[in-house]
């Protein structure tokens, strides 16, 4: 059965009960469009107002993966170091999937990817955790230089065993954006071992607890949060 996307409530307005919850973190420099990607995936729309994420931006969406409900929780952290220090421990806890994002028009954001990958290693997120590399803002690709950068990114993804996506949160169709997170969720579901099912996928219907600091940060800003 093909994977399909569903909202977090059923047709009669009652909450959908999930049999598993998976936490996916979205990592990259400030301004690469992380929050715009997560917002597009969860709502199907590009945010009308954007500003820098302060702390952590949290979203979730329920997917139907081959007949099984999977709640995907997306954690998008601020790219600026001064906003991240108090959130890092919560951010890297109980992670099931990783999405690295860079801006195709900003070579520095690509060169900084090894730093983000190293930070994951420092927090014990090993290569066994499914991950994807996203080249964002593809609608702005106009030169040979950016084309070369895309090929370098493809190579980086291949070397590190990551899925690679060239996409834009502003695109008219969200299929490629959806594929990023749906493919990760399917990869997690396909891991059938007892240790994965019980320890990694956290097979349960409830969501992970959101730290109070993150909730406060969400309530205080009231705007969509990314710089594109």
C-alpha cells in the first residue's frame, strides 16, 4: 500500500491514535529554510511571515505508512549558537531521524555541514540513525556555481549514506518536501528488530514531552520562524 499523508485528527474530529511516535530533528545554519520546510510539510503551505527561530520550533503530523499510523515529530532548532545552548540537551534526546539542510545559494551553509554532523556524533547520534541531506531553495538555482555545489552535496550524501533531496519550500508542489519526511518515516518503520521497535521507535501512542522552555518560546513569538 502506498504511503499517504493524514492530518492529526480523524474525519469525525476525534484525535488519531498513533501506534508509534518518531522524532526527527532538522539541522543546519540559520536562514537555510528549516522552519519553512517543516511548516510546508505539516500544513501544505509556505509560511506568510518569517523570522529567526528562537530556541526550538516544534511541529507534528500523523502519517499513514503502509496501513500503520506513525506520528512524526519535527524539531527545528535555531541556527544561532546563542539561542541553542539551553535547548541542545533536549533537542538531541531520543532522536530517530535527522534532516540536514543547507541553502543552495549560500556555499557557507554547505561548508558548515560537517560541523553539524560532528555535533550529532558528539551527542551519540550514530550512523545507524536514518538521515537525509536537503539542498533547499532550488527555485533560486541560476548559475554553474550552484550546480557544482549540488553535485558536491550529492557526493557528500552518498559518502555518508544519506538520502539526497533538491527542493524548495516555496515550490508549487510539496511532493518533494513530503518525500523527505515520509521516506524517513518509512525507513524507521522498516526497522523490525526488537531493539529498534522498543528502544528506538518508542512504540507508544503518546508524544514525547516538550520541555517548558520550548513551549514558552513557542507561545511568545506567535510568528512563523525562519529566514529564507
